[in-house]
C-alpha cells in the first residue's frame, strides 16, 4: 500500500469512526420524533421520520453498519406507507414500530461494540504531507543545512536536503516544495548553483519561493540573489522564526482556503444561479432563502462576505443588516447588497445601515466574481486584524472566547467532549533580562508558529494574555490532550534560539481542563489555570490535568 492509499484509508477510517460516534444521537432523535408523533400526529413529524430513516438506510451500509441499514429500511417503508394514507387511520394500524426501534438501537450497540476512539495519530495534520509546508534545502556543504533542517522539522515543516543542483528539477517535481532555502557559502560554485536554480525556477509554471541565506550583507551579494529570483535574503545566524514565518506565508498563499460567501435571497432560482457562478470561480458558497435563519447560518458557515438581497418577503436587507451589525463578532464580515435597485439614494442608504457595497443583479458574471473576490479578500484581512494577536498570529482573547462559546454550545447539542489547554512560557522574564525583550518576543512568536503548524485543522489556539496561550481541542479527552501537548512541549524544547552568538532553548508549562467536567467558559478557564499553577509549582516544563 503506497502513501497516498494509506492516507486515503486513514481519512476514510476517521470519517467512519465519526459516523459511528454520532449514530446513538441519530437513533435518539428518531425515537423522540416517534414519541412526538404518537402524542400529536402531524405531516411534518411523519415527514421527519421518513427523512431520518431514509438517511440511515442509505448511510449505514456505506460506513460498515449493514444491520443498521437493513432495519432502518424497514422502518422507512413503514413510515412512508403510512404517509400515503389518510390520518383517519389510527396509529395502531401501523406496523409494530417500537420493536423495530429497539432492534435498530441493538444493531447500533452490537456493531459499535468493537469501535475504538479515533487514534490521535489520525487526527494530526502530519498524516498527510500536503497539509504541511515543505522546503528544499540546498547547500554545497550538507552540514551547513543540517541544523536548519532539524529546526524546520521541529516547527512541522517537511524538509529535504540537496547537496548539488544537478537533480533540482526532479526534486521539485517530486516533493513540490513551497520554498527553496539556499545557503550561500564562500565557495567558487555558488554562482553556478545560483544560475542553475534561477534557470529551473523560470521553467516552472508555479515556482517555489527562493530564500537565500548568506554570511554577507553587502549590496553585491544581495543583488546576486535578486537576479537569481530570490524573494527573501537572510543573514547567518538565521532567525528561525523569521524563516518559518516566510515559508508559512508562501504556503498560505498557495493553500489559502476559498473565500466563503453567504448568499441571502428568497428568490431560490436566482440565489442558486448566483452561487453556481461563484462556485465556478472557486469560491465557497452557502445559499439561504429564509432570512429569518441568518444568525444560524452565520454561526455555522462563518462567511467572510454576505451577498444580501435588498427586498425579501420576511424582512428587508436593511433590517437584516442592522440585526447582523448588532453583534460585534460580525463587524468584520463584509455585507454587499445585491439587487435590481438602481436608485443611487437607495444605494447610499444601504451604506449608512452598515453595508459595504451595492451590486446590481444585471452586472456581468465576470465582473461580479472579480468584485466579490476583492471584497472578500478585504474582509478576510480585516477579520484577521480584528481577531488575531499581532505578535504570535494566534487568535486574540476576544476571538478565542468567541470560538470557545460556540464549541460549548455545539458540545451541549451533540453531547461531545473537548479539552481546554492553558500554557505559560517558563522563565520568560529571565530570557528578557538576559537576552533582551526582542529575544523574548521571538520565543513567543516561535511558540505561536509551532501551535499553528502542529495542531490539527479543527483545533483553535489563541494568546490569552502576555506569555499565556490557550488551545481548544474539539472531540478530545483530557488524556488525549495531554499526549498531544506533550508532543508540542517536546518539539518546542528542541528549538534553538540565537541571540548575539548565544544559543538557548525554552519550555512551557500547561494545565488541561475537560468539558463537560467544567461546563462554562469561566469554569474551564479557572480549572485550566489551577492545573497550570500546579504544573509551575511542581517544577515547570510539565503538564497537569485539572481536578474536579
């Protein structure tokens, strides 16, 4: 089995296990609907029963629950048959539903008996090299790049070393690096190597970024690098956080997720036509034809831009904008009105109510796409400025707390667990006193980079205050979180920092609290803080779990 097949198998296994975990909730919802239908029979409730059993009958076998699928199919037929007769028929005339529901629940329990928790290794991003920035290190002395190689890997950047440029093109095609890091040594071969790199880069449709590291800071050396196509030039000893930052920036530019556009329009056909136009251009869309559900859609979809019809039956676009702008968390979300309205006074009024732009529905599709992309890009930048910490790039406290509140609400609905981690850099004051505050800031920034790179895509990290950072780990018990944070601690402790020729390393202490052992934002923060205090009291450079 090759790596691609293995990754696919792992991803399918994660999906299957997640489905298995959710099955009991699906059965509980089905039983609740049946109970409601017996008390008060309605077409709506019966339709829900048909829809839910249909979903189970189709999905069960797909994910390895053949018996669940079989029983659900029988239930679906029973509900569906009854939906075609008059309600004058008594419920008692339906086939025996309770025994089938019991059989369905039993099938779930039997087939989940041997289920295990999702292995932590399947949850980490490093199960797929495409989820990580990749760099190719080139030097005429392999030893010169060995330390950079080791340091980049600790930050979660996949790296390979190359001692010559003769096989550069094949290496690039094989590993598809986001950046090439070239160390300019005092060697007669440097010019020839730079020429080869430059020629190869020009031959590529999408060339990786070229970063040159040199012991020389003179203008001639810098010009030499620029003429070879270098986009960054760094001096030895290398500022690792700066190098990691640059590689991540290049990775983000290439791997940037599609802009998310929420389309609110009660004209169904027009809304879906607009969505199709935007999807063809690579944008991610969500159509909402019921404006009264906009808050739910905002919470679930988290759009960067809202394309909003001005006139709708339930409420006007202006009224909806006022409702959205009442919540500070959506102040950075762009709102564009989309209407056939051509009255300039009406356009101005929309701006006063909090809209960012007004597009007419008759504009050409290409122009619409270009305008939407420009507005979404600006909104994404604004959201990052509003909710990101300037030094570490992590969420600020306000942004993190907003995500935490959403996770609490979701976990209550789904009866799931998550872990809240609070970590504190050890001896930062000593580092500041000995090496200067710039070095201390570099340590903080490096920890932020490590968290962004090593955590899973679903995890959320933020800067709580000062040298304290917090992590939200969905669907993760405290014991699992401890293992993950221990890996982070090990990687962070191996990172070497350099200040005025002196090398040093740093560590952190961490406290972990688990939901629902602690059910509110305040109680989670307090529990994690108390566990963190114990970790520091017990000698630092360690992790403690909260006590109930």
